[in-house]
């Protein structure tokens, strides 16, 4: 497995406040993601669960046109501009439920992308089936999801502060969520609907508590732990372009 880590110096350069930290992590994750395809440009791309649209600014560099979607117009309002207030020349912003992509025709997109989104979807199987339907035969899906390392440290740091840990996604229990965040669990689900996971890439370590616990974040990167995994996915039977 290829892994990408944050360096101690770049962590220090972006730790000044929670907003700066959040923006940087999401931007770097997107930059790392698209470094996997150095010579590929996507004609038409779909981003699901885009939050405030900040990550789409990076994704748009690699696309002729990006459709950036979110289910909630007020999502991430605390973070600055909401998704519909963003303006980027080759990006179209719209509200859309990732479980229902019926507004889009079959075989429409060269790329379907999401980051830390699928674990929040009530019917993730239906969402992935819709992603498969709208993806072109030679297209690629890129879905980043939290890892068990992220869940372990996120929950452990809550407990250390005498606070009950949150369930991050839609799982019924902490244990169920821990199991669900495993790479094998995601791979089995993805491949059960006619998709192929061609690569799993480890993304840098952070703990989900904003810009707190910097020493732990540095240690996790030094140990090459991954906060999330990027799943590179294609329709079964199609090689990478």
C-alpha cells in the first residue's frame, strides 16, 4: 500500500487555528489524491458531499468541468461560505442527495469523488450503485473514508477527556463503526455491486479534534498511521486509463 504522510514542519505551518487547519488538511488530501493521476485530466467530474465546497477548488484543477454537490445548503456554514456561495469558473454547485443521482444520465462522468462522506449515508449500497450507474465505462471513482486508526484515536482522546466518544457516521454502535471503517469491509461492499477496488492508498494521519493534540498527530505521521484510506475504484473488467 502506498502511504502519504504530513511532515512535522508543514503541520506546524498550518496549525494556527481550526479553520486554517481544516482547510489545509482537506486541500492536501485532494492534492495527494490527484497526484496518483499525474497525466490524467477528467472531462466531467462529480463531487458528492462537498461540504462548503473548499476541496472542490483543488479538484477543479484536474477537470474541464466539475459538478460539486451537497445535500444541505447550510453544510459547514461555521467554516465560512456555504456551498452555494462559492464561485469557481469551471465548477457548477448544486444540492443533491448522493443516494439519488437520477438527475444525471447513465455513463455521464469520467470521475466520481467523495471525501469522508460515504460513512454518513443511510443507504450506502444504493449510493454506490448510483455512482456506478453514472460513471463512464472507462471512468474512475475516488472515495476517501476514515480508517480504524482514526476511529481509535478520535474515540480514545474523547475518553481521555472524560467525554463519551461520538459515533461519527450512521453505525448503531462504536464497535460496529470500528468494524465498518476497516479497508476489507469497504472493499467487500464496493466489489459486491460490480465495482473493482484497483488500489487503496493511505492518507496522512490526524485525529479529528481540530488543531489540538499536535504532538499525537506528528507521532502518528512518523509512525505512518493513516487517518483515512483512498479507494481507487473502477467498473469491473476495465483497466486503468
